[in-house]
């Protein structure tokens, strides 16, 4: 058996020999971890939900628009933007025009847009080959056209363009939900882009990407291009994360500080009670480092048990209150932090036990 394994085995035997001290230490650690997970865990879960809702509102969205109608954004700009680091996806649209059901001159018109790039994941569609002359109809556009199913023929209201075949449907989520009221068709190769919508991988990358996209647009007249971001929502996101994060850190510090003090007092009491045992070990040749390591490892073994109990109990509380459990990583992180704090609290009493004079302790009056 290695020295480390022997040390752990001896620490476990010492923990079993002092069940009251072991139970109190485990209880302190379990209480600290349980309180942190059940309170800060709720904050973390709420923060995650709030930030998710804010992100859904468009904090990661960048909208590039040809406000003049003559800026000349080339189709290749969509592919160049998609290749930028930090871009989840980018999609472009051409100028909107009106179509109606073929053969019904009095039917209500519905807008149709040319698509540049691939259909983003936020848009659910029926199978579509994106062949020229075909179109997908948004779920609201289908009702406006009066089509019972996503199949039929539509013709442009103005001009002599050929009819298009509606071959499927689409259902889009924000910020692309405007497509629900329109038709989507592959853009002509010589068509210009009038709007590009970009989704950043994170809200923190929006500002940098808003600057980067201007450099790859290659528009004929850049002054007529606007790049819009949800700056206000980004600020709200940072504020929410900052406030909730600060509250959580303060609570963790307070609870761990209290647990550290209580653990230190409990270990000190145990060391004082077993001073003769440590004196005999010193007299038999144990070094001061051995005594410090023995007391610290004994406390750590107990702390691990308490941390597991506290993390599980805290997660159950959060799940019962919010209906969702905190992420396992959070409970593990709190448990590790509590174990490390317990180890720190055990060192001063361990040093006291190690530096006591064994002859004085074992002297019989």
C-alpha cells in the first residue's frame, strides 16, 4: 500500500472512531452546500431563463439593410458574412414583390422574397429542393392566398414574369417570423440583396460582428447601408447577468465563510479532545507534516460526503420550487468549492495538533 493510500485509510479509521465529530463536519458542509445550491441555484436557473428570453427577443441579431434601395449589396456578401467567426448563420433577401393565386385577378396579393443562402434553422419547412420557379408559403400567407394545402400556382401582380409553383410551407420563429406572411423563392443570380439578417453565436460578439460585416459587404454605395443591432437589449442582458451574478457571489462567500468558521471550530474541538492520540503518534515517530496531513485528509473525507448530500438536497429543492433542476456542473462546482474551503479550515487546527509538545501532552501528573 502506498503512503498516500495508507494515509487515506488511517484518516477513514479516525473518522469512524469519532462519529460525532464526523457527523457534525458532514452536517456543516452539507448545510452550506445545500443552502448555496437551493438559493443561488434558483438564481442561476432564473438567470439562465431570463437571459434565454432576452436572447430570443433579438440580442444576438444583426440586421443589414439597403435603406436607399440602390446600395448594390452583392449576393456574395451573404456567404462572406456566414464565414465570419462568431456567426451562427446569415441569410439574405431580395426586394419584396406581390403575387396572387394564378387565374384570380381579384385575389388578395401576398409578398414574395428571393432567398440568398440556406434556410436558417429557425425556419421549419416542408421538404424543398429550392429549385428555380418554386416557392414556399408562410403559414399565414397560405390563408391569405386561400390555399387549402401548400400547393398551387401564383403569378406576379406586376410585370410579365412567369408563374411560380407553391410546393410547400414554412413556419418561422423570431426574428424571421415576418416570413410567415410571405412566400420564399430562390433568388435570381442577378438580383441584389436588400436585407441580410445575421445571428451571432453569443450576445457578447454582436458589437464586434456589427463592425466586421461592414468590411465584407462590398456594397457599391456603403452610405446607403444600415447595420442595426439591439443595443438596448444587450445592455439589459449585461445588467441582468451582472446583478444576479453579484448577488449569487455574495451569498456564496457569506455561506462558505460561515461554514469555514464552524468547520474550523469543530475540527479544533476534535483535535483538542484527541490531543493524547496525536501526542502518542508524535512520540512514536510521526512527523508534524504527517499529523497535518492526517487531520486535513480526515476532514476532507468527511467533507466529500457532506458535499454530495448537500448538492443532491439543494438540487431537489430547486427542482421542487422552479420545476427545473440546476445544471449538474453548478452543484459539482459548489461542492468542490465547499470541500476546498473545508480543507483550508482544517489546516489551523491541524497545525495546532502537530506543534504541541508530545512529552508535555503525555506527561502524567
